[in-house]
């Protein structure tokens, strides 16, 4: 079995190597997968993100690949390109800044190995750390989304997910130009397991 991490990356030069180290260490500790693809999507970074990716030296069984955009298109476009290029039987979307631990991505992928009835595992934050106003607005947003579109998106869901290739294939058949992945994941269906995790502080750089 092969797993792909899809890593949307915008101006993450200081995070590329620490992320790679944490991801390859987590891969070495697990036994579900014998192949690991790290697929960075360089979203038109203006810093040394692509150069940092080129410097990575992957160990055996690990492949590093990158898609590099001509300008900044946004994380949604990055995730779509990731789905187009990923080769893993199981794929995970994970941020480059280590707010979402690679170890947890392997835990989520492990659920898919143990529970064939699920096709997707969606991480959610056990405790939102953004403060009361942000939390209230987020709740309002997801409530409005549900009443207007019928899509039930878990309020604390993130883009941090692991899923089988059939889910990726279904998402790739949705050619919407302005994408909202949390809604698209809900729209395409598939049995989804919610997986709690504790969001970490950003390793380096600042939120975009
Ligand atoms: N990102 C991206 N394109 C963008 C903005 C962000 O690919 O235009 C990536 C970013 O490098 C990170 C992830 O999306 O890996 C989440 O972004 P960020 O950490 O800025 O968001 P936050 O965690 O603060 O919500
Ligand atoms: Mg972040």
C-alpha cells in the first residue's frame, strides 16, 4: 500500500524541512504502508519554498514530488492539483506548517486500513483556539451553509483528511472553478469517520 500526503504550500520555506523530517519519521514508525509520496503544491510562493523542496533527500520508500504554480491561486486550487497528481492508494491533505501533525495523518489512514466500511476520515479540532467571536461566526457560517444548500459540514471540520482513491476520483469529477472542499467532500458522499485532533501552533512563518 502506498500513501500520498498532498501538502498545499504557500511561502513555507522555513517549514518544508521540518515537515519533511516529521513526516518521514512518522512513516518510519508505522507498518500500514510500504511506499510514501510527499506531494508538495507550491502555490506561487515568493520565498524559497520550491528551493527548499528541491533540497530534500528522501530515504528509501519515500518519494518527494512537487507541482509549482505560476502564481498564487489559493489553497483550494492547490488541493485540486494535488488530487490530480497523487498516486497513493490512500491520500491525505495536510498543511505544511505542522499545525496538523503528520503522525495524526498516519493515524487517520490507519483507520481506513482497519475499517473498510469508511472511505474518508476527517479531522476536527477538539477545542477551537480562535476565540469566542471567531467560533460564533464559524458556527453561523456552517448553519447558513446547511440551510441554504442542504450540505451538512461539521462545524469544526478542517481540510485535514485521509481518504481512499475512489473519493479522490469523485472529487476530480467536480470541475467547479470556485471550490469549497469541505462542501465538496460532503457533496460526494462516502462514509466519513470524524477524528479528533489537537491543532498545534504554526511551526514558522505566519498564516496567509
Ligand atoms: N496555503 C496555500 N495557498 C494559499 C494560502 C495557504 O497553499 O494561498 C497553504 C499554507 O501554506 C498552509 C495551508 O494552506 O500549508 C494553510 O494555510 P495557513 O496556515 O496560512 O492557514 P491557517 O492554518 O492559518 O488557517
Ligand atoms: Mg496554518
